[in-house]
């Protein structure tokens, strides 16, 4: 059932039905907490401008990915969290810490989408810090 709700929540996100997505994903997380549901729920919060919810759900996803030894998921979530700290809160040091976590989690892992993603985020962080990205 949780998987069906997750799929329906993802579909709602992909069509811009963010309130519906959040409701479906909240139902899914009530049935069974999972990193994947929290990851998608963070996106619903992001689209709905629920910034405290974004940070709360990303952190829960991150910890559950770690608990399940899903380094790619944890790295991806750490990367997005770092970007959120950079762009939403303007907290460069905290953003850097999250990006370092993301990079560390990828050590020794074969090539992946997450490795490229984290390198792009690192470049964004550097250009934000130096003011060269504007």
C-alpha cells in the first residue's frame, strides 16, 4: 500500500498537483516510514513553499537512507540539503558541511548520477561564495 501511495504521490508531483502529492505521501509515511517517501515529501513541501517541512523531511530521508546503508540516496539528500541551506538560508558553512557529507558518502562507489550532481552543487557553492556565478 505504501508503495502505491508513493507512486501516486510521485505522479501527482510530476503533474504539479502538489497538495495532492503531499496528502498522498503523508498517508504513505503514516503507514510505513521510508527514506523514499520522505524524499518525495520534501519535494512536495518545497513546491508548496513549506520551508520548515523541506528541511524536516530531507533530514528524515537522509537518516533513513543512512540506516538502510543507501549511500547514493543519503548523498543525494545531503546534496539537496546543502543546496537548500545555500539558497534558502544563505548559510554557506552549513551548506559546505552537507556537501562534504555528500562527497564523503560517494567515496569508493562506482560512477553514478549522484557523483555528477554533487560536483555540480560544489561548483554552484564555489561560485556563490566567490560571487562569480551572477
